[in-house]
C-alpha cells in the first residue's frame, strides 16, 4: 500500500503516522500545515483538500487514501465552511482519485451524523444531524457512497467515531482533566448520563484491522462490502460521573466534587453565555457545555465492529488513566489551542482556544517538505 493521509498533521493523524511508520508503510501527508513532529512520511504536502491542484499533487504515486482532514471543531467555524471542507472536499478527492486511478479509500466520519435520531444508534439506524458538523459529515459520506456506486472496484470504509481522546489531545477531555486538577470542577446533577468515548490508541489499530479485510467477493466470510460503515465506541460505556471519578483516581485526588443542581448550574452559566455571544470568545463555561457533559446522553452501539473480530486492547478506564499521566508529565499548563480551516481555499488556517476568539495562525509553507 502506498498511502496518502489527509489531515496527517492532526491529533489522530499523528497516531496513524506512528502506526504506519512502525508497520513500514510508505505514506505521505496532505495537510494545511506542516506536522510539528517527526511523521516518518515520505513527503508532507502543505495544501487544502478543497483545492484540486493540491490534492492532485499529493496523490502522485499513491494507491490508497486515508481521509482524516475535516472541519470539525464546534467553535470558530462558519456553517458554510463545514460543508465546503467536509462535502466539497470529498467531491474534489473523488474526482482526483479517479484521475489518478485510485480506488481504495478510508473515510473518518462521525457519530454526529445520528443527531437527534432515536436510539439505538447502530450503523443502519436513521440519521438526523442538527449541527452543521454532523450534517456535513453525512453529506461527505453520501459523496463517497455515490462514488463507490459507480463501480470499477471502488471501495470505501467509513469509520464513525465518538469523541476521541488520548495523550496530546487538548479538547474536551483535556479541559475536564484540567478543571478537576485545579479544583474548579463541580458535579452537575446526578451525572448518570452515558458518554460514549473512543480512545485514540484503540481506534487507530481498529481502523487498520478493518481496512485490511478483503472486499466481499462472494467467497470470503471474513470480508466487508465495497461501501461499509462501522461505529467506533469503547465498551462498556461510562456515565459522566464515573468518567470524572476515574480522573480523580488517576490524579491521586479524593473524589468529592461539589454537587450542583442542573437548574442552578444553568443559571450561573448565563453571564458566560452573554459574554460568548457579545465577544465571540470560546469560554470553558457555558450552558451548552454543561448540558453536553452532564445532561446529554450520547450512547452509540458497537456490536458490528465486535462481530467483525475487533476488541480494544486498552480498556476505557486505562485510556483515561494514560491521558491523565500524559497530562501530569507533559500536558499540564499547556494552552488548549486548535487549528480551524480557513473560510476559503488559500486562506491562512486559524487558531482558537479557551477564552479567546479565533485568530489567524502563522502562514503555512507553500512548498512540500520532507
């Protein structure tokens, strides 16, 4: 396999790079920025998945594509940008793969495609995304499904992960660990709402395991369809209360957080909501964040991947513990900063962080780097 990894400079992309390097896979990267780590890639192309020329150049000499690049943060991205990157980027990729004669694709989608659809959320369940991220990811899936439907041995494996966390990630789990470590965490309500999670050191080998399966030819029982979707969820699920409890344990702290009723927490969050609306800042406290963590149930099914023969080697609690140990050794005190795609092709990627407005990042190098 000669692989192109789009979005290879990101959080999940870095873990794929490490796994591919360890397996001796020849791979290259296409991303908006150069990796800030030794990727092991044959080449790193700085470019945009919406730009045909960038994609065309990155596909030279490749025979397969792992498509991770996406507009995916819930702050600092306009609705149209989600669809431009996640749907139009998929169209550009299909066109350029056809031009290059590439028929083998793996696409990272999201369980956000289920939205408000009723449980259980298995792969064949209805989809009803409400946020533009989930809606644009579903639109991307439809582009790839139509592409596979044109035949000529085209294949697409779709992975729908839940919230993915692990060492070197500065998103929601990092913020929760930091709040608990600082003593600023309060348990809102009973905390019995289930939060399905994905641990990064499990999802990477699980993806490679599924992708290695042969496409169904009518003779092999251990195969997948030309277009096939798999949820990725760690089991058993944990309620938010137990997630917080594990973090306390891993930090070596006693688990006795202040308990606040939901109505009071939402009332106290009102000033933060007002500041967010007036200034556009991404504050760590808001009514939506409180609802997401302590009220919203995010339960997804993983029976299909289990039946395919996959079992995560790292239990969920151990994954949380590993992230806390990274936080204590290296991540503590570092700013939680995320890159966001520019509104238009050729723009400078932005940066957003807790307590700040989205800002422009330093311009990326326009030339491929090794």
